[in-house]
C-alpha cells in the first residue's frame, strides 16, 4: 500500500504546476467557506485560527515548491480539517 502511494506521488511530479494551481484554488475556497460557517454560527476565534493555519500551511507548501508528497498531504490535511470545521458549525 505504501509503495503505491509513493509511486502515485512520483507520478504527480510531472503535473506539479497544475496541481499547485488546483490545490491553491480549492484549498483557499474551502478555507473561506469554513470561515464563513464559523462566523455565521458565532464560533470561537480558535476555530478561525485553526482554519487559517491549515489553509496557509497547504498554500505555503504549494508556493514554496516543496516535494509533491508534502504538497498533497498538506492539502489533504487542510481539506479534512476545514470539512470538520464546516460540519461542526452547520
């Protein structure tokens, strides 16, 4: 299983700039939707801080041209955390 994941990351190196653009766009949009739900619900400031931190982490990994493994895992972490925050504030 781990070999398949590593092979997937190696294959994605060819599509680096396309993946970078898509993770930046999708991650930023999802983060802003999460903040919208937090504000709408009157949630605590620590939820906004967590949302901003994970979104910026994923964006910084993509912009900073780190390895594709780091870019994709940070994007996945950002999506999971932001979706949990959206669900918590429905």
